């Protein structure tokens, strides 16, 4: 497998409305080609306490070259002091889908 230059970014949001706002901004700015959302129960440690929260997980498909822009957009719209914004490499993918990601994010990397 190889680094394809594409990533999946995982972001958790506090509410469906916040997730919608973030997703729409990423799409409008062409920083993402697709954003899936789903409700999740998150268990985590925050300020020394074990927390349990209902959150919305955003699954963002984009290019690695756009991660910095994605991060800036999310931070500007997010209600959390320390939002989850993590990128995972796409090591392989259906080439027509990856081409579609190119076509729908910023300038084409091809």
C-alpha cells in the first residue's frame, strides 16, 4: 500500500446543528468532497474526570494537502476548547472515487 495523498478526517461535534454548520462550511469552501455524520456515544477523560457524552462524528473525505485549511475552518466554528480533528491516511481507494474527491476539493491535485 502507498500514501495516496487522500485522508479521512474525524471530527466530533457537540450537536447535530454544530456538525451541520461545520460540514456545510467544509463543502462550501471546497475543503472536503464529502462529509458523513453519525451519532456516537463518546467516553473520554477531560480535566481529570471520566466523561460520557452524546456527540456527532463527522467523517470527512479530502486531500492531505487541505488538512491545515480543514483544521482552521473547524476550529473557527467549533464550540469545544480542544476539538477532535484527526486525519487518517487513505492508503488505497477506488480510483474513480479518489478522482471525484480531487474534482470537488480546491484545485485539482492531478
